[in-house]
């Protein structure tokens, strides 16, 4: 598979390799063949190695001396840790957003949700639903006016993107999830304790399904991996 047949900037190269890692275009535990990947991407090993090192530092790959780079595993313990971290960050975001969000910001979030409900109907592969779900949480983080919280939520969204997509796709729901609707209402009411509890419940529902989602993830990875195909088409 020759993804690109012309040189790319370091930033665009990093974005492309990151898209491959985020969507498990590299399979869990797979050793990255740097020579082959450089050939596929039409680049040299030096900028590719820089991109791989950066991805390892951000937790998307693992690196070890004399063994090179490997794709991170689909591991229940690691995913549980990520979801526990997500619950802490997003409950904190809710607490601060209830205090700091402007009425205009909350109205914009409500309008985004209504628009999302109208747009996700014809979405059999849950690709739009995935982006809608991620952006809902990022918009709440943005309401805190705290760049570090927003950065943490965006980073978490990338780390769990593949398994989140599998959960949405297998769940079959097309529209604003009831959990989102309740969280939105809690924010608008500025009900700190109620909205935080709803967010904790929302994340916990996904955490409880991790074993099932991992099983479904492996089934997707060794058949089509439609998410990787969709994201890489856009990235190229």
C-alpha cells in the first residue's frame, strides 16, 4: 500500500502516521517496519523516526531499545485506566463549566446538539456519530476556559477513538445519546453535583463494556477496519 508518492512536511507526516496509530492501521502489538513504512509514505527514515518517537511519547506506540516501535496493545487494563482518567478529567470539566460557562456558550452547545441529532440519521457506520460524540465532550471542556483541560480531553479522545467508535457502531444508537441530553440539561441548570454524577455514569457505562468492545475491536481489525480507511482517505 503506497499511501503517498510525494514528500510531505514533517507536520503532515506526523499527522498521517498518527492517524494510522489512532485508528489501529497498525495492528495491536505489531512491530513497525520503519523501512517499509518510509517507502509507503514516500519519506526518509529520519523524519519518520521523529514522528514515531513523538507518538511513543504521547502513548500511541511503545518503544524499547533494540526492539524498535510497536503498536500499543488493545489491553483491558490500559483501557480501564484511560477511562478512569477520563472520568476524573471530565467530571472536573463539568464542575468548572457549571461555574464559568456563559449563557451564550451553553446556548451554542445546545444548538450543536440539535444540529447533531438531525445529521446522524444516515450514518450506518457511526462515523459522524463518532465525531459528534467527541466534539460534545470537547465543547464542554472548552466551556471551562482552561486550555489544559481542553488539551487533556482532546488527547483522551484520540487515545480511545477506535474503541469508542466500535462501541457506538455496535450500540446502534443514531442521535443524541440520553446521557448527553441529561448532561446538557444539568449544565444549563448549573446543577454541579447532578451534572457531575451524570458524567460519571456516562463514562462508567462505557467502562463496564470494555471487554465486549475489545472483542468486537479485534473482529473489526482483522476484517475491514472501516475507520482507518475513512480517516486515511481524509488525511491523504
